[in-house]
């Protein structure tokens, strides 16, 4: 963890005052072919945050569904989040586990950064446990979800990654 923190701190100080320099932060596809925003058909908006939007997209090449996180470079710099975005991309690129949202591609254009990740079309855990009695989980489902979370965290800890924001809204489940 500390070696990444030191490395990202250097990058942050280098880029924090100059928006043009963020283009030198390399967000490239994880394979040989050229991947860009036009490689995907946007289906719908899943959510939005301070400097990003998450879209459900379909890869034009094979019809596979993904989540596309689209982040504004200007807002990233204004909110002094370059370091955290670079760390997010670096960490996600090293993760590959069935109980963690996996990164498949990353790329950029002149104004935005993009992360193409697994699509989980289900609910977050807060939605699952927080609504009506008909939506409540039984003991077997609760044990299964707890086991999945523990296995995902165990994998992250094995890879020396600590998740500092574990809460029900950040635990996303797929349809199954």
C-alpha cells in the first residue's frame, strides 16, 4: 500500500495545477485493439456521482454488457482527486475475482476518463435489506452474501488492498 501511496503522491503533485497535463496519465485498453467510447452502445444511465456517471453499455464487437464509468478530467482536478482515480484504476487493473467488480478496459479522450467494468444489474445490499418485508433475505441468503463479501475481502487483503469504505450501499449484487 505505501509504495502506491508514495508513487501516486508524486503523480498528484505533478498534475494538480495543470489540466492539460492530465492527458499524460495513461488510461489505455488492456489489449491490442483500439477501444474507445464509440466501441460501446450506451443503453442507460445507472448512476451519477461528483465527477462521474456510470452507464450500462453494450460492446459493439460482441454484444456483451458492461458498466462504463465516465469521469470528467476537469472535475477530477477541481476536486483534487487525481491520486484517488489513479489508485482506483491501478487497483482495479490488478483484481480478478468473481466477488469483486472487475476492470476490463480503461481509456481516455481529451475531456474524460473511462473505466469499463463488470455490470452488476441487481441491487445494492442497502436496497436488499432496507425495504419491505417481501424483500427481506432469509438466513441462507444472508450467509451466502456474507460468505461472498468475506471471500472478496480475503482476496483483496491477500493482494495487500484495504477497502476503507465497506457499507451496504457499496456491496452490489448481480441479478442472480
